[in-house]
């Protein structure tokens, strides 16, 4: 019985896994691996800009995540999990 190769890339922020190892994940997907990405926060915290609200930052991080995810989706990666924690 052949075992399916799987990888889970975990990032603290919504676009971390995409940005830091998206190329590797895409190559693994091309080789038949099952690839999943997990963000453990919603990105609404962690900025040096005091004038940005958590909601504004959350929306900005969501936009960054979508931009980082776009080329990976075109490469055939189809699923993404998000925990929703701040």
C-alpha cells in the first residue's frame, strides 16, 4: 500500500506560510503531495502603527493573504484553513 505524502505549513499570520514557503509547497504539490496551509491568527494584532485599528489591520492582513495565495491557487493548491484567533 502506497502512503500518501502530506504536508501542513503553519504560519502565525495569514500570509506567512504562503510568503515564506509558497514556492516549496507548490513544488511538493506538483510532485503529488497533499498540501494544506494553516494560519493560527487572523492578523489583527502586531503592528507598530498606533493609528491602525485591529479591524483595519485584520482587513489589511486578509488582503495580503489573498494576494499571497493567488499564485499558489493557480499552481493547483486548493485548500486553506484559518483558525480565526487574534
